[in-house]
């Protein structure tokens, strides 16, 4: 039985070490045959480095590594090209560290090809010279592969001044590729985020973005059929639907895919749990969310164009864009509005949903522990409304007074709390007469319909439940045995829970 390739990003090691390789060479062949300058963004631990490594060995004509793969009989193995690989995945603590990283990466490539390095020149000019020298030495065009192109900026994104300095350095570095067309065979740039082209790739107009290209939606990650085909020996006695619910669901306009790292950890341990934290956190995202007053609930119901999902730069970081690009949100639905495609977003799977909301609760309360959600989870399934009220009140009281600036925070906090229970939660649930703030479907018998209000004063109590009844939100769920109509109201000035009332439609338990 072949080994699980957990954390293996070198193609040679993967093949020689008898690890499972999910054959992506069909996509690679189509890509390199039709494109010259390519950009690809994918969330962390999605197989980008392995993709680059595979392309590197392909152009170096290491045929023995490709035995039995799709590309073996389609590639011209008589042609060999020099490959420059640049990896920016190391941590950068100050902007000057970028210079050191460039120097280190160039030195590796100079030594690899035994070319004399002129250290009197700066890294930018040496990069240009390396490309030209390699082309001359081998009488071939050069392949350039850049991994984690954006990480130096993301490492310092909270310090705008330093981030701007890093951007200047990288912009100059990437500008080397401009004007060297005759020396270049193929260029692939990968990263997590998607900075505006004018920001980092000014002048490199021919850079083709395949991040949301339907033809390459599955170039990274595992589809359901790939998982079941390549890992069938590891899936014996496994509830495949449960695995799908927890780890599948990323959508790049082709088949839905798994994050390879997370599902491989599951296959290794055979334990359904949240492996998201083991891929690393995106801490700056939650600091931005906090700065924007946690205006989150409505992210999931808006229409987005591809341009909006690309809206990311130092001057303005779109929460929607960074959540999408880092894998916290994915495309749920695609609709046509005139000639344009628009997308609605949602969590890709249960794992990410719980991970995000656990992190969100931590940033809201700063002392959040998972034990907070357990009593609420039990209270919901036992239909203990008094206990539900109690747990919400305890939770709200744990939130800093400074954080509770507007109703968005109340909503985001409670949404996060409920999401973390693992139940089926619908935000802004559409009905024929309006939208339900929050619907919780516990099981096939029980559903909770919840409306939130922030009151100017206590005399306004009762508005939330009244709205549910007047607009007959419950009619959508009349096929359930019991429907709980719950109005939750907070006082704007004192930030307290001032009213929790409910009615039930349906028979007794």
C-alpha cells in the first residue's frame, strides 16, 4: 500500500518514496501547451508547491518520475530546459528581510547551474542576468517558477509602511520578467492572495490568471472521484458522506475539491476533527474583521463578481476577498445577471465553518473556550429554551463592552456561537415575506426561527417575536414537528440582553 503524502511537496521524493500521487499532469500538459505567463492563487496547503515541483521536473526532462502518468507519452523528453525556482515561503519579520531572501534564492539557483555569480550587483539585476546567462549557456529558453509570491507582504500586512516597502522591492523583482520574453519558456507565479496586477506586476500584462478558470479548477486539491480512486485502501470502513461533509466543498468553478492536507490528516488518523489549525492561521484577517466592527452576517447572501473577489491590496483589504482567497469562503452558487456571472459565497465545509467561528469567538471574547458551545448545543437538541437564553446571556456578558459597538457585533457573535455547535445554520433565510435573521435546523423534527433586535429603550420590547409572527416566517418550515419562534433583543445603551421570548408551533416532544 502506498504511503500518504502528508506534507510532501517535492515531486521526486513523492514518486521515489512510494507515496500516493494524484495525477494532475493532464492539467499541467494543457496549461504549459497553451500558456506562457501564468498566475494561480489557492488557499494554504492546497498543493501549489507540489504543482511547481512537478512542472520543474517535467521541464528538466526527468522522464523516470512520470512513468504511467497522463503526460508520459505526450511530452517531448528530448527537450530539457533550465528552471529557476524562487520560494518566498519563509517568515519575513521586517522589510529588509526580503532582500536577504532574494539573495538566498538566487544563490541556490546559481550554484545549481554552476554559474559564476556577480555579487557586486544587487539581487534584482542578478535575477535578470541569471535568466540571460542560463539561456545562453544551454541555448534554451528558461522556466521561472515563483512560490508564495505574496507571503512577504502578508507577513507585514498590519504594518502598512513596511508592507509598502516590501511591495516596492517585489514589484521591482517581478518586473525583471518584463522585457525578457525571448529568454523565457514558461512562467508560473503562485500564492494565497491575489494582489492587483498594477500593484505588483506592472507592465507584465501578459500574465494569465487561471485562479477562476473552469479548465483548471481541479489543478490543485482532490476531487471526490480522485479521493475514492487513489485512496480506496484508506477508505475502507469509512463513512464517505461524513468525510465529504467535513472536508470537501472548495469550488473554483469546476468540481468541488478537498484541501489535500486536511483530508490526508484524516486518512492517517481516521478521526473526524478540525485539522484546519494545523495548516496555519490567518490572524491578520480577524484583526481586520474586528476593525470593521464584525459586519459579517451579510457576507454570505450578497452577490459578488470576480472583480470583487480580487479586490485586495495594501491600501484596502476587502474582507470578502481575503476570506475567499484564504479558503474561509468558497463559491456556493453561480448565477447569470445579464452577461455577467455573479457568485454567492459560503463556508466550503463543516471543518472550515467551525474553525472560522471558533476563531471569531476568540477575537470577540478573548477568553473563548469550546466549552461555551457545548451547553448551548445540548440545550438546542433538548429544546430547553430557558437554558438557551441562559447560555446566550452568559456569552454576551463575556464580550468586551468596547467591542459591542453596533448590532452587527451582536449578530456576528451569536451567529459564530451557533455555527460552532455544528448544527445546520442558515443566515438571512429567505421567505416569501422577508428574511429570517437566523434559522437553526437541529434535526428532521426541530427548527428554531430567530429574530434579533437592538432596542433604543426597554419600551420597545417584543418587536422581534412580533415580526416573526406578522410575517409568518414559520410557514416555510411547517413540515417540521416543532418550530420555535424566538425573539432576542438587546438594549443599545447598556449592551444587555433585555428580552428573550418564544412561542412554539407543533406538538410536544
